[in-house]
């Protein structure tokens, strides 16, 4: 309930076209709901950080990282800066964005890679999530372009100053390499960059007494 309250407060604001993206949390069987001349959207919360603490293929790496450090990592990312909303209603019975990015071997739930797919969607370029994002094109049209999406959801700390590229957590080679850290050094570097992003994003929120 607290997380839903935060999402409602943060994202109920004007879209680039001036329409207020008013979110309603009282619609039955809906986490959050918006209905206006801009369209109707059912939204759910999604974590945009991942510690990979319980990922079996990462066990040989995480076994070398102190449990207390992993716990701190998880706790630090479990703040509002580590969450976003995506459309939750399935289209044609196919996966949502949340589901597709979590099950894609090319993404492995990494938000920097998801954001690269979203950037490519706005540029009409191919990506591992192209088909899924296209199904939800009405949602992305709300923000006009990639810069509009970034600014609306306060994701500036994960892109370059001109919005032309993503600040990847790990070396990027057009989705060819594994999305997961390959050794302890990569994992620790990944962890630091994720924590930096969440901390910087939290600072961007206009947090008042209601938070």
C-alpha cells in the first residue's frame, strides 16, 4: 500500500502534452488506473533494480560476496528510486513489459538494458523487447519521445546529458554478451552503479511530509 501511494503521488502529474496523468487507486482489480482523453491505462509497479541474490547461475559469484553486503544492497534498492510503473494489462494474451524483460535472456531484468530497448523503440530500431514495447506503443506515446519518457519518470541519471545513450551498468555490445555480471569484480562494479543510480534518482523526487 505504501509503494502504491508513492507511485500515485509521484506520477499523477502533467504529461508533455499538458494532460494530467491522474492515477486512481480505487478501481477494482487494478493497482493503478488512468483514464482520460489520452487513453485508458492499467499500471503495476516494477522493481528496476536486481541484486541477483537468488539467481542460481550467479551463485558461484555471490558466494564470494558477504551476505551482509548483499542484504545492504537489497535494502538500499528497496526505496522508491528503485521502482517504476509499467502497463499491466496483457494484450492479445501476450507478456507485459514487466514479464518480458524478466524472462528475456538478453535483458535478465536489468533496467539499463530495458531502457536501451525503450530508447530504440522511440527511434524505431530493433531490440530484444521490440515486439513487446510495440504492443504498448500507446503508453509510450504519452511521453512523446525518449527525452519525455526519461524526464517524466526522473531517469536522467541513467542516460547521457543529450539523452542519446544509456549509462550501462556493464560493458555493452549490442546485447551479444551475457546480461549478468561474469565475475566478482563485475558484480561489485554493477552493484555500485545500481546503488548510485537509485540514490541519485531518490534525490530528484520532490519529497514532502507525505513520504
